[in-house]
C-alpha cells in the first residue's frame, strides 16, 4: 500500500512539473512575440517621425553625394505629410508642424508625376522666385549666382570612361556654398533654359551634377515640387561604398568602403 501511494505521488509531481514547463515555454514564446512587435513599432515610429535611411543610386548630386552613399534624412525638419508615412496613405492632406526648406538644403521628395518614387535634389528656388540657366550659369530673380572655378573633378562619361570635368564653387543667395560640376562644360542640354517662375507652395530642385540631373528644369519628368511631397532633409552619410563593390566578393569590401565619408555632414 505504501509503495502504491508513493508511486502515485511521484506521478502527480511529474505531471505538475510537465504542466509548469509547458506554461513556461508558452510564456517565453509570448514574451518573444511581444518584444518583436514592440521593436517593429519603435522602428516604424522612428522611421515615420524622426529619421529614414536612403541610399544614393545615381550620380545627379555628384560631387556632393556619390553613388553608394547611405544617409539619414530627418523627417521632422519640414513637418509631416502623408508622404512621411510608409506607402503614403491618403489619411490627410497638406502638412502638420510644417517648416519650409531653406535654399541650398538637400531634400528627399516624392516625384510629383507619380507621388511614389523617391528623388533627392538641392533646393534652389523658393515660392515666387524666377529661375533660369544661361550659358551654364544659374540665375535667380534675374541675378547670376556667384560661382568660382576650382580644380577639375574626376568622374565618368556616358561610356564609363574616367574624365576630368570643370568644377565650380557656387554660392547661393543667403550664403550657402556648395560644389557643382559641368560635365558638358556649359554646353549641356539644360545649360540654357527659359525662365521658370516658382509657384506658391512649390520648390525648384536641381542636382549638383548639372549636366547629368533630371530635375525641375525638366517639366515633363519632374517639374516643381509641392511642399506636401517633401519627405525630409538629408543630414549625414552613415555609410559609403564604391559602386564597383560586389555582393559576391565580400573580401573586397574593406577596400571598397569610403572610410573618409562615414558620418560626414551633408551640405
């Protein structure tokens, strides 16, 4: 009798231990799920409200930004529109906490033609400005923008060959200075334009690689950018790797990383 009673006790204890273990496993799984959900929510909030990462896929802002640069864009700089939220849901129109960009800032925006493609250019014209390019020289409100010739810049032509092209230090009204290049030496397609009058609530955007940039000068492709389409201001390069780097040759990555560009402020 005693032996049978003991046997029953052991069985009951084992059953309790198994039940406890199952509950612990369920609790551990639920805690893991909660941590993952919380992390995702934090990531969405940060991406929507604070910063969003972007990479540079084209050379339209050479020499300021290079293909292979990865940067953070501050979402709060210009306030928030539907384009501040992933997939641009039409839950509201206009901007809240809006602050207009300053001339010379580099901004990411949604292409007005489809309201979905991300573009990045420099803010050149503010509402009411008159913009024109004459002989490669930018004019704002009838006045030529100051530019100073500096050492040539090495880039590639349409065939991928390395060439040296004219480079200038351009100083916009308000004092912002930056570098531009003229691959076609002031004889490019967009080096002579009509006068563009910037509409109210819109901005005129241009690339620093003046002969290799599809921007507001091309009204059929880009045109002027509504304030609502601005996503944020480019702030800092957090990573940069040469465009020739291959995903399948990781042993080359240390030599391909542009170490001198890491954590460089964007101007």
